[in-house]
């Protein structure tokens, strides 16, 4: 199955935050420079978790119970669990991946917990 059109119809821009590695700045005395977060725009379909989602088998994860403030992200790109994203000025952390790549043209669904929750 191909979900590209469905994702495109409901797509929005999210910001993926990827950390760069730190480095020693030898031109300035060898001081350590921490890696800087670098937001990258990516297109994805984002939905609030439904009551059905909250009552199903995804209700609990290592981080505890999901809430209505958490989201599901439908995307055709591999992301990293623990990676931060920004959606509608709120930061989220990817907590689980549901891999449909074999059956749905590379589709991946991620559950993301709102930061600070």
C-alpha cells in the first residue's frame, strides 16, 4: 500500500533537531565547543493521540502513560528514538517506532511525548 498521498494531504512541517558532535577549537586555545542543535524542516502528517490509542496497547511505555498532549507522526523517513522534534512551537521526544516499511512503501509511525510531560 502507498500512503504518500494520504500523508501529503495531511502534512505539516515539523522541525527535527539533530545534535552535532562537539569539538576542540584549536584556533582559540583548544577550548571545547559543545555540539549545537540544528533544526531541519521535514514534512510529516501529525495527529493527536486518540482515545482509542490511549486505551489500546500503546497506553504504556517505558516513560509512563501517554496523554492527549502526545502525538503520532506519519513519515517516510527513519528517525531516531530519543530524537527531539518541534511541532506547533512545542518540543516532543520520539519514544516509539511502528515500522510499516515492508508493507506500506516505507511508512514509519512514531509516538512522541511532549517534553516536560
